[in-house]
C-alpha cells in the first residue's frame, strides 16, 4: 500500500526504501509480531469510517484529527517506533505533536467511554 497526500505540503512518503526502517521489531512488546503502520492506519480508518489517506491529510477537522491522534497512540503502544518515526508515519508530524497526541488520547480515555471503546476495538484488531 502506498500512502499519498492530498494537499500541497511537501512531506516524505512511506515508500519501499523508508518502510524497512519503520518495521524494526523489539522483544519488549507484549505481542508476537509488531503491526505495520498500514495495519494500524487501516484499523483506525475503519473504526472512524475514513479513508486511510484522509487521516494523513493536514487538516484540523475533529474526526480526522482524533483518528490521527489515535493512530499515533496505537503506533506508540504496539510498535517499537520512535516518536520521530511515528510522526513521519502520521504524515510528517513533529515528534512533539506525537507526544501531544499520546497524552491527549490517554487523558481522554479516563472520562470519555466512547473514545475508550474506539481505542479498544482497533487495538484488539491489530494485536490479534
């Protein structure tokens, strides 16, 4: 799957020469295999009824922004990717944006049970 962007912002794409550096495995994860960026992206897109490429577009529309934050959060908890690599995979975001997304999802899960369910379903899907 090749990820493309729909706006004019120049950002690196997930191509075959980049993907191997993003697919590093680690023994400290509780899963048999680490899911790929594409698997996480597709699971979240399905949960939110969006196209996977739409999540990567530079927009602040709330459903898309929350889905993008969820992708970053799930990549952090299910893969050994660094914050910088997660930012690259999420459409060329800065690592500080990734930190904000992770903290935002973690904080909102404590009181937003709908979001908690929307986190749990893709998590189960990608770790199955």
